[in-house]
C-alpha cells in the first residue's frame, strides 16, 4: 500500500523512507558532496538566469547579485 505523504505546518519537504535510508547509508563526506553539488547546480542555474535576464550587467554586478541571492540577502 502506498504511503500518503503530507506536509505539516512549518514543514517544507517530505523525504520518502527509501530515500532517507539511502542518505543514512552515505558517509558524511558523501553527504557533503551531494549538498555541494546541489548548491553548485543552484548557483549555475541562477547565474545563467540572471545573465539572460540582465545582459547589460557586468560580470561583477552579476556575481554580486548571485551572491546576494544565494546568501538570502546577507551579501
């Protein structure tokens, strides 16, 4: 029987049990590598999006905006 996944108030995601098991078996280094790969993919997608949306921006402006968005405005 399929398990129904539901979001609770304040919960932003649900990880299936099978995926959680896979992640638990990873070493800390493997989990960090996965996280970095996800961060890098988000960085590259955002950079490409902003480059196409704002072709008039210099590389410095582009990288500043990417950093600002990736740091939730802290940069």
